[in-house]
């Protein structure tokens, strides 16, 4: 049965264009009562809840502005669809051919920040449920969309929801890849703090969950650094005493597939400078994005190898701070990794400080939730790919009996956190069909 009509498709595209135009990036300098993450994040939440009301869902907005939700149906059971409306920054990210917050459709794809992560999948799921409502189905439980606004940073939104609201019975997060993610690696973000430098000062990096694609150094070592970069064969640009090193930005969970500009800059600086942070990042950690060169090799059969991203580096005369994002195997004990980080950091004169932590997620493959999700996906696509483990962190791990389910297909070009983020409209339409049939099977009486 097909619930999605051409009208639903058109409405979804229009809604996504409006939502993606809102620059919902965390701004800690723009907080106020009821606006904990900046006006952009609050605007996205307000607009989404207004849309939900227009579509006929009941809505609630947290008075403090951390989260909101919209639901349909009745009953004691609560099926959750966990979405986030915040996005990573686009300012300073090279390669954009259009304004990241002025959505355009080109070659059958909608281009804008958030189209893949996570505004596009959010809209796909929302209009999938709207299609069920229009078809007159009977919901045998409540279906609740939970909208977070701090997913790309510290999850303060979903944590506040869990403190104040009802827990879901089951659910999914439309924030990864099909067929589904039954396990998510542990996430540990830390800062290593150590001695400053009299010879090198720099500030590089952005979001902790992004491999930095550029890093800039300005100072007396510019000429020597340029020579070292040229010898290493790295891409860079020199203007007087300013050096900009270029890399390739990817999500931290895929760190080995990216090119870390901070690491490359410190490798070149280390040729002529012995600053502790420069040596630690450039010579000890280097371009090994698994952490093996620093703390040793960690892997398991379920989730594979650990990844480690040098996300930030700040060096002043008084201190240095190195920001690391680690995605570790689901069977590894957190304390084992933390102790290794503390021990190794101390060897080089650095102390350990924890920034964020999310425990691993694991839902058995034979659970009724996973069996229904998987069967629906396979019937509608013919794709028999097995469920897998992911290094990313989705809201699914914040709830019980919840997994990441789509919205990207295996052959969808990956633009998450990258320049020219975009989502093909035919992909969007197919995902709407999958989500509508899934919610129908899990939450509705058969017609």
C-alpha cells in the first residue's frame, strides 16, 4: 500500500526549504531565558512545531527552549521518532558553491546545510506520518516526534527531555543509514591541556565531531613551515607570514577517510619547532586516525576499530589545549580507554579533561522492533544488506528499545557535515514511503 502522494512530496520539499533556511547553529554567545542554544536553534524549533500544528499534530514546547515534541494517536504506548534541528557550522568551510542557508534545487537535489543531517530526514518522517493521517488510518498508540536542538554538541536537549518527560516504548532516529544501526560505538570527547609555547600560537578547528578541513598559522615560522609543507606534499596557501593548510572534512566517525588539516600543519611546524602540543599532535599522533599511535589499538568483532579525530588545537603562551573525538568499540570499557589516555597524556606533560561522553548502544537483532524495521525496508527496496554498527552517535542511544533507521541509502553520496550538503529528491520521496509503511505496521490498526 502506498500512502505518499505527489502532494505530500511537494509539501515536504517546500517545508524542508523553509526549515533549511534557518541557520540553527549553536551560539553560546546568544543565549537567553528560553533560548539556551542561540536564536537560530530556537527559531528552527518554533518553526517546526508550528508546521506540526498546521499538519494536525498536538505540540508541546519546553518553556526553557531545550526541546519540543509533536504527537498523534492515543494510548499508553509511546512510539518515538527522535529528530534534531540543529546543524554544524558552515561558516569558514571551503567548497560551498551556494549559500548554505539559501536552499536551492539543482540537478534533482536540494542543496543546503541540514538536508542530510537531520532536517531532511526529519521532514521525510513528519510527512510520512501526515500521509497516514490523510489516509484515515487508526493509530493504536501515540506516535511522538521529539525535536532536539543540541545534538551536534552536548545533547543537553535530549538529556533535559529525559529528565522531564515520558519515556518512549520503542522508536527510531532518522539520522543515519539504512537498513539500520543496531549498535553504536561509544563516544568520548576530551581535552588534553598542557604547556603553552613561546614560539607558536594558533587556534584551529571547529566542531568536535568534524575532521577540520583547514588550519591557519601566522607567525615567524611561516617560511620554514611552507617549505616543510611543500616537502611533505601537502596542500596549502601562503600569504606573507600566514599559512593555511587544507584537508578534507568528514564526520569524526569516519575520521580515517578524512584529511586532518590540524595534523598536517603541526607535522610541518614540528620540523622547526619543539612546542609540546606541536610535537604531540604532529609527531606522536600524526595522521593515524585510529588512536593506535597514541594510546594503542582498540577493536572488537562487533564494531571494528576505534577512531580518533584531532578536532581542535589551541596554543597560547600560557597553555595548550588539544580537542580529541574518539569513537570506541561497543565491548570496550570506558575506564580502560580513559586510563590509557590519562597515562599517555601525562607522558607528554598533558592532563586529561572530559568534555562529553555517550555510552555505546546495542539492541539485539532478534528484537521485534528490529525485525519489523528490517522486513519493511527489505520489502520496499529489495536491498538485503545486513544491519550494521556505526561510529556515529544518534539520539537512539538516549532511549531504550530505539535504533537509528535511515535516512540515507547505501549508495547515497555522503555530504553530512560537508560543503554543498544535499539530498536527492527521489531519495527523499523513497524514504517517505519507507517511513510511512514502517509506522503503519508498528503503530496502526490494519486497514
